[in-house]
């Protein structure tokens, strides 16, 4: 499945973060037109939340091309990007002393999202790889919950594979109609084993997230770069 063709990488150097930001620019500014091109003259889509985020990349191993991104914005729920655009409630959830992050900027290059007879790539496979990378990174950081804002169509894909993410607020307008969701990292992935043994095997693999500085040691230093 995913691991035969792709690898998940944590962007822990200045160079790898630049790759991450440029990929976001290509998807968010050029392909989807979510952000104005003229706001990013250096062709890197960056915002104020990136300073407290962990950045993830997906690489197509046969070509070496970087094809997808995601990030985890760390902090209390009321300080996360979703709180600026959606109203939500965490009533009924055990949040005392828990650690949160927002999973956002899931970006996959258009050439890896195409369908049809000439399709070479599997978008759900890359999406699942991003989610697994974020899950593994969250485990390393000791996170308890994800917040995220997305379309119902994305959640149908995720739910099809047995992941449970709960709507916690009303829909809002943000580049289309989107809903705020909460993912419980302790048990939100338990349903995968019953729904999709192949995906369960993929999510059960260990040590799949590689730091960029280990993959390309000549680019060191810099988590702080």
C-alpha cells in the first residue's frame, strides 16, 4: 500500500520547511485559488500559525518529488485557526489537562489527485499517509485530541476506513461549506481493524515518520531554522 511507493517526512530543517510552504503555495494559491497569489511573492504560503506548528511532507520515492503536506498547529482549542472561523463546543469531552492540535493544510498536488483511465496515483492512499504521519507525530508529542475543519466529503472517505471523527459545531463558510470536527487520538482509530484490514496493517507499522535531517543529513541544522 502506501509504504511501497511513498514516505512520510517531518520537516525539521529550514530547507524542508521551505519545501512544505512552497507545496502549500502550489496547491492553495495556484491550483485551488484559496489564497491570493500576490500575497506570497516568494511562492511560499505561510501564516502566523506556522511558528507553533509541526510540518509534515509526503515524498514519492521513485521520483523523489514532494507531493503532499499537512501540519499540526499546537495549542489550546481557543487559540487554534478553527476558532477564528467556526463556532464549536467541547462539552461532554474529557478535556481537562489534555493536549490539543489542529490538523490543517492537508495539501496534495493536483497530479496526484487525478482520476480516470490514466490515473497513476491514489488520492485516498496519499490522504491516509498524511493522516498516519500526523497520528504518529501526535503520539510522539503526547497529544490527546485533534481539531480540524473540513468538507463532509473528506470525512466520508475517512469514515469509510473506520476512523471516527465527531462534528462539534455548525457548518460555516470557509472556502466552501465546512464543519468543525474533533478526533480523539486514544480511540478514534479503533474501527479501522474491522472496516479495513489493509489500512489497519498500514497504521500498525512503527517508525514510519522520518525526520528530513536524517534523510538528508547534509542539510542540517535546524528544528529552529
